[in-house]
C-alpha cells in the first residue's frame, strides 16, 4: 500500500505546550495507534513510550495527530477525536527561555445547546443511522457508562459534533441562532451568530490573536493593551452586540500596568476555539486562516485597521539625502496564518506589500510612502484609538498629508 504519511499538516507543531501524563490522553493515543497512527505520521515511538511510562511529557502535536486519525471513525468517542475535549482536566506545561515553567490544568468541559425540533430530528436520525440507543450514543459523546439520556431540554455540544460527523452536516449552519451556554449556569450564554462573514467578528478575532488569548485553566478570554482602554471598550461592545452576551467582561490592570479586558464565558471561549480554530493557551499560534475572500472594500478596511492598531507599526524611513522622513508600515508576528491574513487583506485593497519569513518571524511591509498614506486615509475612520496615526503625523515631514 502506498504511504499516506504527512498527507495533512499538523498545525500544533509550533505550539509551546507539553502534556503531563493523563490516562485519557494515553487512551486516545492507543486508539489512534490501533487505527494506523504510524501509517499517517512519522512519529518517533520513543515519545509515546516515554509518555506511557510517565518519564516525559508529550508534545501537544502528537495528541493532535492521534485525534486526526481517530476523527476518521464514527464509532470513536468525540473526546478522543477533539484535542481540547481530550485535554479537559489534563495538566500542560510551557517553558520560557529563562527556564521558568508554567503549569496549568486545562478546563474544557462541554457547553450545551437548547433542544428544539430540528435538534431532536437530527438526533433521532443519528441513532437510527448508527442503530444504537441513547445510552450507547452517550459513550460516543464522552460520557461514562450508565448515562442513559443526553438529550432533554438541553444537549451537550459534543453530541452535536458527533451528530454532524455521522450525518455529514455543517455544525455551525445547524446551530445558527441557537443559545450556547455552560453546564452549571447560563451566565455567559451567547447566541451563535447567523452571519457567516461578519467583519466585526473578524476584527475581534484579529485582536484576540494579536493582543489576547483564550485561557487554559479558566473559561475566559483576556485581551491586553497598554494605555488603551478606549480600544478595549470597543472590543467589549462588539462582543456584547454580536453574541448578545449580557455580562460582557470586566476591566483590570495587569502586573505590568497594562489595561486588561477579561470576559468570563465558557460558551464564547468554546465557540472561538471550535468555530474559529483559536487554540486555548498563551503564545499559541492560529490554526487556520480567516475567511476574507469575498469581503467588500469597506470590510477589508475595517480588518486592516485592526491589523495596524495591534501588531502593526507605523514608522518612517529617511529619504536618501536624509532631508525627509516618509512613512512606512510593518506587521511583524510569529504567527504565519495571521501574517498571511494581513498580506491578503492589503492585496485585496489594491496595495503591493512585501512578505518575508526568517527564523519563525513573519513580516508584512508597505514601504511606498504614497501607498502608506493611502492606507491610513482608507482605514483611519475604523480605528478605535488614533494615537498611532497622531504619532505618524508628528514624526513625518509636513504631517505627510494626513
């Protein structure tokens, strides 16, 4: 048989987390081995043997590989197919260059959906297709033996994931307009957006990927900014309006004096992770590109404003005779997908940016001063805080026409 190794990329290879020994993680790996893990991926067995014997933690990308293999089979439980549910209650670690180690216990228990006639129908269709009972189906949704009913007035989203896998449905099309809420409380409930491509949500994603993260041990989202409470309040407004989240976060001051927006909502965190492929944890790169192919010019301008305000840098270059300072724009990140999103957005707006990659650092640049001025004029109405534009006007020759 022809080898199929490396047929699809492992997106967590650069993720900084290691998994301490956990029996459910080990079970997921063993299941994947029995289903041909080593036929799909070149994985050194020593990694797995040392983990099995509790000698060394496991790189997170190996669990990703195992879950990818397991996801090919309907009769494997969802917690052995989805890496985040598999990691629920597992301990992960991350090391800094200084040698300091951060350790967290992962919190990622399933959220729930209110049951309506549509959900009931697809649930029954799934049981009929599999020829199984509710109690046996509950095992495929990550529940223990003895659970007899997983559907009543609410249903876990793990069951919806399994239903959509069996019936080959798009889960987010199925759940448009439904409430998504936590297990013990409806505080933090969100309404799943009905619009597939919403520029405000893409702006939110940009801010989270650049200035924030989905926390590991708490069902919350954090976004940090230095001396920019105005921008954080605008992000809070977007979340409140787009997800109809009633208690939409608190503001705090970080250890280094930065402003912080903390949104405690297990459902919003789970939606962003599952739907938009934002991994939980700090310093975790994007798992996929944003869908910006069919956006209007105005939408691209909104998103580009977010790129500029976050990791974008508005600065200047001297002319050859050093008589003038002319503006330049650079977007520098360690996240390849995010850099490519910025690159494509600029191209869709008609600009001709440069793109460089060196030692896991990705740089998108715009160095033609006239194009930079045009970029600012097109996007400045969508800035939450114009301090970067004010700085550019101040340092560049003659205010550069802004």
